[in-house]
């Protein structure tokens, strides 16, 4: 299920993906929780936030 977008940032997360629905000014994420993929990644480049959602996607 899609996480709730909170009114305040999730202080445990820094994120620079400013095209995400959950992004907040100051490189913050307002998602209640996030999920990171994939399993068995071997480098930083291989990992991605699976909770990302385009800002302009129809909801
Ligand atoms: S959901 Fe993921 S990509 Fe989107 S702002 Fe939060 S951490 Fe960044």
C-alpha cells in the first residue's frame, strides 16, 4: 500500500529527488515510510527508493 504523505518531513531521511510526490523543500521526504530495492545490491548505484512516485502522476 502507498504510504501516507505527512504534513512534516520524516527526519530520518534525506532525499534530493525533487521530482517525487513525497519530496519536501530542504531535501526532505514526507513519506511515513519508504522502501528501498533491490535485494542483493552490490553498490550504492544499484539501490533505489521504491516508494518514489512522480510528482505529476494522476492520483
Ligand atoms: S519517497 Fe523516496 S524518492 Fe520520494 S522523497 Fe521520499 S525518499 Fe525521496
